């Protein structure tokens, strides 16, 4: 596997990265940057490219931009992540940039190199730790000196894929398949939300695999194909990859297979998807899908084609009909609509568990602490935005398993300026430090829409009522 570095500046108050400045305010940072990128193609956005040529002449610059027709001397221009990776070739490479570039390439990266600037140690963290599949492997502190602020050089590396409970393994669709997983029965779909319908598909695959003594694999697509074809649409995910992996493991699967959707998969014909991917590469013996599953270039592949084409490659195919709730099929769209209407109980019924947001607790402006309600601030990331308002919530601290109950604000905090979208849970009877820790917050009940208050005292009075109501609903009174 090639090494893919991501190299960014990380100002704790966000001023360097969010302000658009290049990371090389710090004299030692440029030396480190040159060393890390030596001999490697560099992928970047246009703003970073504008700053680079004078600093690193003669290097290979692959520029990712959405603007068609743009060109510049010394730039190899591409418009998609897959095109950038393909152009860089099979060797090691470096990705340089801020939030947007990190978000696009982090799923492909093996190393993350940060310059963590301490310009405001009480300020908001620009980028939280990258997630449980990463570990910090080195930290080199540098005290303030001359014109340089205090900063750390920090290195992260991706943990091996085999990292979940028991023997659950995660594979990318390009990864070699271990011999023990060949001949598997694969449940194939997106499975975002893992609702009752998805659970029926996976249950069929697991039962079939158990009956024939085969491994069971659940396959999902990430990024979601919609993000490839319509990147402008608002975020809509119901579950992160990590949440899906835990759900698939609990359903009895031995492994999760991630189809990393991009130009390559979008251009793969339905026949090649079956014959080359499912058959030759993955060695599938059986596939289970929902009745409406489509695949391949232009969504030309249907369950009928999957069955006929699969038969020529020794792959049996089964379909599972929809699960009906209230005379309507259970679907991810129904769940999203329910959440956008604030109907938590309906979403919980269709998924068999509450909608839950998982993330790293960030530093904020600490207003909640000053008015008697300290909150744990979470960015909503790629998750669907449910109806803005106040919720009764339950929480779980991932590193300790501690379970919590509380009330949360989800929205833009209209009483305070400037508006900032956050999920802000206040947990009852909790007096610990959650900063930098990963938590999961489940939306149990919608209490009221968000509102703007004329005074802090009026807000405090309403928060007291909200907490009392949440405690009553959650059985914490």
C-alpha cells in the first residue's frame, strides 16, 4: 500500500487555516514541509498552489479544482479525487491543504501531519483528532520564539483495518481479500441508517452464510454515490462508517466491505461490477440485495441482471422484499423526513434505535458554563440536519462506555451572535472533562423549536424548563 500524507496547518483558534494563510508562518515548518514532500507528487487546491511555486520550484503540483477550463503554468489540473490519485501514480504522495482538501482525501490517507499552532489555547480547535481509526504517533513541541508562536509538530497514522470488536474486519473494494473471506455471502447496499429493511437484507445474508458455512460480509458505499453526482446537496448521512461497522458486526457479519465511490466505480459497467469486482476480485459465492437495488454505470444494473450475470460467474443472488410499516415501506428517505420534522420517535421505530451523532467534543465560547449549563460542543459534520430545536438526549462516552442523559440544543443559537451551527448537549449530573473525547449523542425526543430570547435570564428560565421536561421523558427525574 502506498503512503498518502496529508499535511496541514492546525491553528487552535482557526486563524491560520480558516483565514486562508499558508502554513509557513513558522520558519521551521517550511523545512519540515520540504522534507515530507521530497520526491513525492503533491495534490492541493488552487489557493495552496498559488502560494507554493515560489517556495518549492520544480516540484510536481496536481491541482484539484471544480472550475473547468482553469489552468496555470506548472499545474496538472484535475477535477475529482479519483483523477488526482490516478494522475499521481502508484507511489507515495502528499496532499496539502485545509478543511476541504482534508475532508476529500482523509479516507484515502495513511498519515496525517499537523502543525498545531497555539495562538489561542482557549480557542476553538480548527480540526478535531481525525477519528478512532487514527492514532497519534509523534508530537514535537516548540515554545514561542522570536516571531513564531508556540506550536507542535504532530504525526498521526491510520490503524490497521482489523480494529473492531472480535474479528470484524474492514476492507476497501480495492484491497486484496484474505483467503478466509473468499467464497463469502455479501449483503450489498448502501445501508445508511441500517433500518428495518436493511436489517432484513443482512439477516438473510448472515443466515445463508451460516447455513453453508461461509463468511458473511456487508458491503456499503462511501462516499454515498449522491455526493459524487450531486456534491451540492446538503449533508444527509444517518450513520458514519464507524457506526455502520458496529451495527454490521452486531448483526453477525465477519467483515465490512467499503466500495469507495468515485469516478472509477461510476464508470464501471454493471457487467464488470458483477464479473470483475464481485466475482474475480472478491470471490463472492452469493449476494443478497433489496428488490430495488441498482448498480453500475448509469444505474443500468438491476436485480435481474445481477442474477443472470452472477450465474455466469458462479455467484448466486437473492433479493429481500421491503419491510412495511404503516402501509409504507421502510426507507432511509422516510427516516430523514421524520427527523427533519422533529419526529424522533418515528425515526427510532424505523431504525430500531434513535438517530445518533458521533463526534469529537470541541472547545467553544463556553457561554453555557457561564449561565450554569456547560455543554459538549459537536460539529454535525456529514450527518443529516434534523429539525433545529431542543431535544431530550442520551449520550455515550466512547472511550469509557459511560452513559449519560441530558438536553441538547441543535441549531444556530439565535440568541447569540454570530450564528454558529452546533449540537450542544448538556448532560445531567456530569462533572467531567469531555474536550477532545469522542461521544455519541442520540436524539430521543423533540422538545421545542429553537428560539431567540430577549435576555440571558429568559434563556436560563427556559433551559430549566427544558431540562426538567427532558429528565421526565428520559426517566431521570
